[in-house]
C-alpha cells in the first residue's frame, strides 16, 4: 500500500530537481518520468538482479505511458563500474538509436546509478537521466547530488563528472527485498550524516536502533528524507566541490576508498568500508587532539548496534597509503582528511603526517 510521498528539493537554478520519497510509490514510475520531460524513448539501465525484482515492472509502467524502452542489464557489483562496461553501454545506446531527446533511467544501487549517470553525461555530450535507487545507500547518498563515474583499477571514482538528474524517485518498500548485508552497509552512510551535519539526527538513530534493524517503514521514510535534505543543502552550497563545503560528505572516505581498492573491488561493500573509514578518521582526530574519545565511542557503539564491523581489514599499510596519495582531496602531494571537531561538525584538515595515518591503520 502506498503512502503520501514527501518531496525534497535540490535547489540548483536551472539544474534543480525534486526527490520524491514514499512507500509503495514505485507503481507511479511511468507518470513520474513522463512528468519530468517530453520523453518518447528511455534507455533503462539496471543490473541482472534488480531487473527481475523491479526494473522489468518499471519498464512496463513506462511503456504504459507511451514511452519506448530499451533495457540494458549489467552484472551486479563494483567491478561493473569500469571502462569496458561503459563502452558496452555506449555501443548499445548507439545501436538502439539513442539521441539527445532520449532519457537514461537508472534502476538499482550506487553502481548502476554512477555508471548509468556517467553514460548519460558522456553520450552525445550529455543527455538527461533519472535516478530510481533500490538500495539504502543509493537512496540516502549516491542518487542525490549528480556525482557520476567509474573506477580505475587503482582508484575508486577517479573518472567521472557532475551530472544532475532530472529527478529522483525513492520507494522505501524496495528495501524489504534488500539482502541484510546490503541494508547494513547503507546504514553506515546514514550514520555519517549525523556525524558530519546533524547531532540531533545522530541521537535519533541511537534511540531508534531496534526500529531501524526491524526496517520500520515509518522510521525508514524519516531517515531517507532527512539524509536527502542534508545532502541537498550541501550540494546546493557547493555543487561541484569548488568551495570545499561538499568535502564534508567524504567523511571516512579517504580510508574507505583505500580499503576497497587494496582488498579488491567487491570484497568489501562500500558502506562496510565507510563504517571502518569513519572510525579511522575519528581516531585520527582523537590522536590530533581535535575530539574527545567519547565522539569516537558513540560512533563505534551505534555502528556495532546496526550490525557493522569497524575493524581495520588486514592489508599492506604501504599499499593503503599509496592509494590514499591518489585520493582526490590530496593537494600538492599533501594528505588531507575530513575530521570531526565535535559531533555534527567536520572539517577538511591538511598537514597530516603519513606516520600518524600509519599508526591508525596499525591500531596503535
């Protein structure tokens, strides 16, 4: 049964768009897409798992709205965010007659959204796209803000663009079919928003652990709406990461991306790596005298209660540092980290010595 949707607006002048959040509103996907643009052709990009669950039905809704649909399936997982898969998508788009009046619709998690969005941004020098995220991580984070791209073997998200969607349609009902591991990985990004921007939201999460673990639809809607509101505020202030304000969204990600790259994409889910990365960043902030131990402990306790490990994976520290030096926040060869100064506030900090980072990775 559907419930009234809530709308979060991303204010970006001519590139502004709405995020529609509801429960059971996926049935209206055809009307949603048709209402965004004068569209007659959609390239629907999904993965082979989500196709059977949701994408096929969404395709039918689009056809009912008099829109022709060409569906492209990719393999699930981070390894699909590659040049080879992107090239296959471009070639297929060309074969089916995609032009600048076509729309790309991404149905899936963060991998699908990032890859489909970059295909849209780069094909014919840019065609419109729509996000319909089906994982918690994508709903609260990657589907909002216009960051799209692919991985290189040695660096995550190193090739990409800023390409805002026409709109985002979120149905929290889809989370009932999400594997438990994927659901918990998404919760790491939820916790991140409390740490970086909203201490009251962090406290709300602490008080509602049982309902979150039970996937309460009311609590999930509130969580998704609040995360989208917080991200929309940041994106509005710094759409293309030019002022440094958007960097706060990368809390824990310098460590996280290194763990993912060194372990091999897909070994750690992105959210799992985020959880570990946040604790590493918080411990680094502690070691620099920026925060008391309590700030780290609260994060650790909440993440554990939500079923997320924060143990640093076994990996070669030199390799981890090498990947960190290729992080997009590095300037003039200097490591920079997003670090908390209190619960609900983080800052971009430079001048961190590699020895200090090594100590955190070693658990010292």
